[in-house]
């Protein structure tokens, strides 16, 4: 979905904008919040006998959660553990539990983020998280990194890490659909063991008194784009952040940026439009890893992938946090 303009405090129309719309949405936001609180309160998490490290967030949309999941999984793999990510497979059609195979599965079957994660490590999907965790344990997994799920109470978590976008931490501060929050900030932080503050920006006042570590991270390119002109496109939480990052690379000119809603499935019309746009600018097309897995097979070789990874300001602090669950 594309975020309504009044969700963000960074828009020219301020937090006070669309007062009538937000007033009408208030009952729905309250119902959403109450339903979430009731589910968390009434559910007994299942312990499958494996460490579960949950990487979640408090808002709808991109905060850098999936790159953090990849970094955490890489850390444990570096320690010699068989660690894999577990996702619900948002918008994926497959039912049951599946280990994602990038040579066999498509994003329409397993979701774009699990497919992207499968390119760099072991990735599983299951809409029923405990069922997925049980299957992973039976297969010999030693640790589960749950991609998303901070608001999912069905699986016992050994460590809960919340990723927050420093540039736009909580949008307008309201719960969905009045705003982008999945739950009130205080409630979400009360169940978190640590916070990853992604990108540049001051720590939100809501972090005052938070007892756990607050780790600073940012997204860094894993390779440098060849110099030249590019038309960038992205269907992620904040496409503008991707466009800005590309423009900072030496010799790279972003002639135009085309934003799409998060998880957008590119249509033939989209592809024709993007290719014409690139031709008009005498430029190459470039997109994110997450978007690249959603492209038609015959177009993948014609679009440059700009891969990123999460890098942490204090790698030792991250290691201490992660290692606390496997000693």
C-alpha cells in the first residue's frame, strides 16, 4: 500500500493536516489497538526449544528491518551455528512450511523479502510461526532469526530487537489506520530488549528511560555502481531514501526516481513506462534487491541491482547482545 500523506510529519502538510479524516479514523485505530493488545495478552507463546531472535518494528513500512535480519543471521552463521530466517511470507501464496529455494520459488509464492534473504543464507516461510519453528528444529536448525513478528505473540522469543527509522521514527504518532504505528510506541518498547536506530537523526524522546541498548546502524552499499546516469525505481517503505543514497555515490547521477508502493508487483505497463523513462534520459535502470526479485525474469538482466547491508556503529555491542542468547 502507499502511505497516506498525513501519516508522515515530514510532509509539507503538517501533523495537524487532514483533521477530519483522522477524526473519522480514530474509532478504527482504537479497535486495531485493542485487538492487538488483547491478542498479545491472551496468547501463550510456544517454546520450541530453540533460541528465537526477533527483528521487528513498530510501524508499517520500511525501517531497515530485513537488512538487520540478514546481518544478525550472518553473525550467528559466522559463529558456526546453523541459523535461518523465518518469515510469514507476506503476500506469498504457499501454505504450510517451506525452506525457500531461490532457483525454484518466486516472490508470488513465498514473498519478496524471504526470497531476497534466501540469496545470502537459509530462509524459511510459514504463516504459522510455531509450525515453522518446529519444522526448522526437526531439520536441524540451531537458531531462528524471525523477520518481523514483534506484534506476533505465538512464538517465544529469546531476544526482541526493534528497528526504528531515525529519519521518520513513528510518523504522525498514531496507530493504523490513523497513522503508521502497529501499536503505541510505549507498548512496543516495553516488550523490546534492544533498539536499532537506522540512519541519521536524533534519538526520539520516546527512548528516554529505555533500559536496553540502543544501537546505531545505517544502510551501506555492498558495491559501487559504475558511473553514469540512472533512472531509479523502488517499491519499498521509503523509496526516497534509496534515491538519495544512490545520488551520493561518486559519478552517479539519478536522472529520475520512480516510487512505488511497498511490495509492489510490477505490471507490464510499469515495465514499459520504466524502460521508456530510461530511454528518454539515456540512462540505465537501477533498483533494490527487494524490488529486483519482483521483476519479470526477462527484465532482470537489464536492471542494475544496488545491494545494501546494515552496518553498525558499534559492532562489539551488537555481538555482545546477540551472543547473550547462545552462551
